[in-house]
C-alpha cells in the first residue's frame, strides 16, 4: 500500500482512555438506562474491543444512538434470547429485540459449542439490533481453534440494486477470521459498500469531507459532504459484484432467519422506536475436523509470509493482510489508550450527564 505507516493514524484533538475505562463507562451508561449489570458488562467489553481494534465508527461512537433507542422503547433491556429452531449443526435464535452485541455473543458461543461435535455449525438470529463491527463475532471462534464467519443485514438501507435508485440494500457486511500460529489471525472484515455508513456518520461528526467513491447523489455525481448523505447513496464494492454480495448476504442473514430485508429494513439512524428485527448469521468451523490445528496454523503462517514477501509495485512500502492493521491498532491502543476525539468526547459527556453517571475518565 502506498505510503502506509506501521502505526495507526493519529486522531486530531483527541485524548486517550484505557480499554478498561471505556468498557466501564459503557457498562455504567447501559446499567443506568435499565440493562442488567452482567449484560451491560458483556456489551461494554464488546464495544470497547471494537474501539481498541480501530472500528471507531462502530464502537462507543454508537452509544448515544443506542440510548436514544432504549429510551424510545425500541430495544428490550431484558430480552429472553432463546433457540426457536435447532438441529445438531444449526440453530436459529430469537433475540427478543435485545441489543445485538448480547445476542450475537450468544450465537457465537452456541456455534462453537455445536462445532465441537459437528465440525461446522451455522447459527442464525432474528429480532436483534445493531451489533457493532462484523469482525468481533468472526474472531470469537478463534479462541477455540476454529474459523469464524459472520454475515449481517445492515441496520439501514443505503444502497439501491445495481442500476436502480430505490435504496433496498444495506452495507450487509461479512467477516472471516482464520487462525495463525506465530502470526496474528487473518481477519477479513468488510462491508459490501466502499465505506460503511458508520464512517459517513463519523465524518459528519468531525466536520470532515468524504473521499470520492464513497457516495453519489441521485444524479450519479460524487457526494462528498457527509451531512448531505440523505441526498444520495453508498456505492457497492466492485460495482455489480458488490451489489450481488449484498443481496446474497441479506438473503442468508435476513430472509433465511425470518429477519428484515429489503423494504422491511428499519432505518435505525432515524427511527428509534420501531422494532428493527435485524438478522445476523455466525458460522464456526472446527479446524480439527479437517486437519490438526497446529498443522493448519503453521500453513497459514506460511501463506502470511508468502504474501508479505511478494515483490512490491513502485510506490508501495508494504503488503498487508486482512486484519493486520487492526492487530497493530489493538496493540497500540492496549498500550497507550483509545483516542477519543473532541467532538465524540462532547457527545459522551452530554450522554453521561443525561443518564446520571460520571463522565468517561481520561
């Protein structure tokens, strides 16, 4: 990649907080608005990990919107997350309109448990909500010597079918996590659009412009002002191929689970009261069902080395693998803290005051 630094990009006008401080703050806010403390701690850990891994647009940045939805009655703070369909290697969860992080952790844990016996396990979820970055849930099976795969229907439609203008598709992400032995895991975490909508929202909060290629207006011309995002739509990766992926992931994570897709998707950015019925899918693959785990991990390490040592094009200082930057960011932020830029700090301070908890330390 041309001129890529090994360090995460600095955030202007930012102060840093530890991962533990961030986790504690999220848990205190969610407990204050009615979530049971154990659940709030679980969600706080997932949200803090999102920020620690550099998924800034899907971490604590989203907390004010979650609280708005909770206060509007659009999210159940004490859900009965239950299995509604089950076979040896599969299950369907009904999240009872709980927060997505909690539902998908249960889904990932169940997929791992089942994959121990079946080799591969597929767990879908319906009646969920926004759950943060896809990579978090694909990574969960890694701790058990497994490959993780995650798909979801995005929480608002921001993209039309290829060649159309009616927004019937979301960013519908996929994440795939593959373990290594002495190298970090290879983790693909991507939206089916050139940019996740959360990045658009983050740009708007910071008063920044968007790069060309993220969005176009309904006239087909580039849209660079994130505050005018409602005047256009996101562009799919790879043109028609990205549209096709978004469609198929929506069918697998939404329609197959009895969750919302197409016209039924609720825009959680604007409607805080209506149940979203968000759909997700997590798959766990036990490596030992195919070959010894150590042998596989060492082969993954070899592939890593092959990619990294490939001769580079002029102007490229490094070849990176999926998830490598996230790993570096996590190490940096674990050591030096998670940067919280000034605009986000202001929003979080206002949120803390509104729910009656102490502000974020740091």
